[in-house]
């Protein structure tokens, strides 16, 4: 996202931009991610960087996903 919010941005503008970001995230979640990933539950946290750009950290519980086995060192290593 752009550097829209800063310390000198007025409070009503910050509220408006935060609401706009929330609406866009909800639409992406409902219209794109839900039908594509078929997840059952989710947890999301909104954050804003010091320069003002908003972003989301999200955990999705995907239906039918394989279970992660963390009992061995090999399975804990991430290889992309």
C-alpha cells in the first residue's frame, strides 16, 4: 500500500483509510480466498508500519490440508 498515513495525517483521514483497507481485505477473503482455499476458520491481525502502510497477518485453517509432522528435524526444515 502507499505511504498514505503518517504522523501528520488527520484523524478522520486515518479512520477512513483504515476502514477502506478493512473493506478491501474482507472482500478478498470472502470472494477470492474462501472459495479457492475452502478454509474453515481464520485469524487475522491488522498492523500498520511506521510509514503508515497497512497489512494483515492471517492464519487459515484449510479443510483437508495435510498435517505437519514436526517430530523430526527433517520435517521441520522448510524448503521452498
